[in-house]
C-alpha cells in the first residue's frame, strides 16, 4: 500500500479514530484482514514496536506499511499521553504481551464483504447453520433467520456439526460459537478453510470469547466476521448480509425487530 506519510517510530502510540472504531463496531468493514488485525491491536497504550511485533503472520515491514496506511486513511491517530491506561489497569504489567492480548471485555462486531455476492440457488432458500450449545440462542437465531428467508440448521455438539457440514448441498452461512461441549469453534473453522467444498462458506464467529487474542485468532483462521456476546440482533443481521454480499436487511429499519431491540445475552461460551 503506497503512502507518502513519514516512517512510524517504534515509540509512537496510536488510538482509534471514530472512523476506525466504526470498522470494528458497525458490522460492515471495508478493510482487509491485515488492516483489521492491526486495528484490533490499537488501544492508545501499546507502542508501534509492540503492535508490529504482535501482528499475526506479518513481516515487520508489512505491518509498518499497514500502520502507515491506517494513519493516512484516518482510521488511527496519535494517542494523547496516558490515553490507554484506564483500559489496562487490571491486566497486570502493561508491557506484557500475553496480558495485553488476553484482556477481557473486548467487544467487536466485524464483518467483511465478499469479493462478489454469493449466488443463490434457483428456487432454493439460503441455508444457515447455527452452531451453539445454548438452546435459547439457537431458538432466537432460528426465528430471526427464518424471518429473513433462511432455512436454518442448528448444531450443539461435534456429531451434529459434522452431519450438518456433510449435507449434499453445502450451507451458505455458518454462525459459529467457539466453546462447545465436545468441540472447539476455531478447530471447526480451520477444518472448513482446509476443505475443498467448505473453504469459501462465510463464517461469522458468534461467541463470548471476547479477548483480543480470540478475535485475532478468528480473523487469522479466515473468519469473515466476529461478533461478541452479548449481541444485538440488528447489527448481527447486518453482519450476515455483509458477509453474503446482500443488500441491507429490512430488519435494520425501525420496527418490532429493528433498531432498539434489546441485546441478547448468554452465559459465557
């Protein structure tokens, strides 16, 4: 990414602008996976050298280029002195990468559009697989997705997941929890991305695993979206439409299922 901005110094510290925050909170991101991974690491406290070091799968020069691009695009800005200390005060040593990455309470709703909209099979509904062992969450999402015109399949354990993913016609979307009784959502995602038939199926991680490390892992493994619990139905459906390359859902308009709908909470998953 070409840019005329000066080189970023190792000691420089950045914070998100409102534009940058919107990329992590608006359920529709225009940024690449690499740019989103760096945005996840920016919080007004950690310096550029550490951000570059923590950037998953990037060479230092590449991470520097992306930081420059984010700065030039108005997604990040120089942080004010001590701006980030309030969010790190319970994380232990603020200079410890593990403490930084594993800090709890990092809530995002990220969704990236595909290069081209996924075609709908003639005469068939789009099929969505909801993977969650919370029956209340499954019931609610099923009701809402059916209203949006989806055929819905639910799975709460390993056998049910395998059965759903082996169906003759692949599903069009997966909403995937991370912690299940006998399976790990990240492992499911990794296997899907290595499968010749399932590798391009859009996957949104929908989970209470709300740490920077978890969000980064989901993005790096190929998730198209990451929405942390408790979630709002309206932004979640916006994320669903985004990853499928569809128009804005009607549910985003005011109404019984539109904006103002209370958030959906669950036990830690």
